[in-house]
C-alpha cells in the first residue's frame, strides 16, 4: 500500500473513531506541482487527501487558528520534521498543548516519500536531535558563504537590492507558524517603530525586525521564502540566524516542548567578547 | 568649504550604572566629546533592538549601548538578558551590512566616570574616521523624496 493510501486509512480511522475532530492535510492544488491545505472533518472526505513530495508547506501554523483547540478536542496534522519542531516551539511558548495534536509524520529526503513513525512530539525527539548535527542542503550554503566573504558595504548593497523589491505584503509573516502575535510590531503605531511605506529603508527595518524575532525560533520550514512574491532569499537570513544561535548558545529550535526560548533565557557565562 | 564632519552618536544607557557613570564624569569636570546624545533607560533589559534601528533611522552615525557590569544589575539579571539579545542582533546587523564598528557595547559602572569619558572620546574618534553612515543616510533621503509615479 502506498504511503498516501496508508495515511488516508489512518485519517479515516482517526475521524470515525472520534479520536480527532479534524485532520489537517494536503489536497490537490491549482496545478500539478501545487498542493493546498485541506481541513477534513468527516471520514468520507479522506480520499481527497494527497501525499507526495510536493507537499512541502508546514501546516503547523493552522493549529493556532482562533478557537480551534479551545474545546480540548484533538486534531491530527500532516507534518514533516520541521513541522514537528515548530510544534515544540509553539508548545514551549505556551501557544498550544501538544497532547491535543496527533502527528501524521512524513518526509521526502531527495524527493522520495517516506512515512515517519510516531504520533506525539516526544516520539520524534531522536530524529530532531539527529537533525541538529546536519546542515540542511536546501539553504544555499554556497550563497551564504559568498555573502559572508563580502565587505560590509557589499553586503549592504546586496540586501539593499533584495529588500528594495519587498512590497510589504507581509505574506512571509502570514505564512510563518511562529508569527502568531495578535499585534505585530509593524502594525503598532504608538510608537511607530518601523516605517510602514515600502521604501527600501522601511523594508530594511521590517526584514531585520522579522529576522530578529524569528532568531532561535525559526525551524527553517521555508514557508516564508516560498510565500514571498518577489523572491527575496529569506532562507539565507533564516539559515544565518539559526547558525548563530547554534554556535553561540548551542540552541536548536524545537528540540523539545519544554525547551527554554533562547532569547528569554541566559547563562551567566554567555560569551561577551564584543563588550567594551 | 564644507563643514568638517561631526559624527552623531546616540547612547542608550541604563540609569543605575552607566548614566550614573556619565554623571560622575560630569561632576568630576571631565571633558568629553559633545557628539553624544544620551538616552537614559531603567535597565539594559529595556534597551530594545528597535531603539538601535530608530537611531539609525533618525540619522545616527554611531551608537553606544551601555549598562551595569554582569552581576551588578539593579534588577539582578536585566543585563544578562540584554547581552544575549545584543549577541544575536549584532550578528544580524553584520549580516545585512551594517558595520559592526558603528555599534558599540560596554559595561560602565557608576564609579567609572573616567571610563565613560574615555570611551565617548574614542568612539567619537573612531566614527569620525569611518565618516558619515552614507549608505544608510541615502536610504533616509530616499524616503523624503516625492514618490515617483
Ligand atoms: S521564518 Fe520562515 S522558515 Fe522560519 S519558521 Fe517561519 S516560515 Fe518557517
Ligand atoms: S513576503 Fe516578501 S515582499 Fe512580502 S513582506 Fe515578506 S519579504 Fe516583503
């Protein structure tokens, strides 16, 4: 039986036994390459579920939809390892209770679909810990190395050019499971921290702020990068910041649901070579 | 002849240590460069990275952020939290091309009036050598130009 078939059956069982009230998965999209999120509440609909290597978006953000989990019923969700990490981060930040989530895990390393064992975040701990040791291939290591070799002026020019394209649509924010704030800092105007116009300065500020707020929380699922309509390589900033928190604080976002948020904790012997 | 470049430096300091240090520099009649604008905050933990961006947005050429030495924080650990944040924010700024030399961090206690005066002098000299932060100033100018239609 294909994994898709297997998981359709699984979803059916979960729904008909009443174990979950909803399954969040993938369905056919607007064309062959695309998949779109599917929210299923009855066993009959489960045949609409699609699962293949094109199912790339991280669905964990939908769990925070207002009111979805407040009746304490459970919800099943299709997740890749990044999605499970995202769940851990959200739980560590008290946004959801992982006991209410049934994971239907899968991955597709090198385009080959495989099922992942386990339905609770704890069962994925070993897998996630192993991920900490490897640098993801998709992140554009080469491009990153190139940027790091540049002089500050060149780097500024590089990002100036990229950020000048930004239209402040905030799609990156909407697509990100970690961007759950009811009131984002860019929406606040007392005081107005970030210029609202999409001129390069405002865009620079916006992208810096977002990257900072995602530092140590981003699980590099790539939702923001794919959502960006003008193709700003957000993955490069995400990768850089993930590297930074790993090297400086040995922090890998989403290893457990009780992990301390890196920027809300400290060690007395944190490095401070740069402080005069 | 154009006027010589005078760097604009914004200092965000905590009230219990560095501000008191600056005060000591004043009452001790120590002379230091007048290029610095001091902004006093309750604690280094209150110094949000947004302040740095705001100062740049308003045309600062250099920024100093300073507070109590580790272990001396009036609120016991505001400066430890701040230190982590700076570490991460600093890396981010460097990655986007905002030169590290323009943004300095220090611990200055209430007793270190001399350290404060010396630091302000040396930072002012450093920034003077670097020159105005033209790359950023150009972005600011662009925001003031009428929109092209
Ligand atoms: S910042 Fe982007 S890559 Fe990181 S968790 Fe959010 S959507 Fe995913
Ligand atoms: S998705 Fe891209 S264009 Fe839209 S706000 Fe984010 S960075 Fe800017």
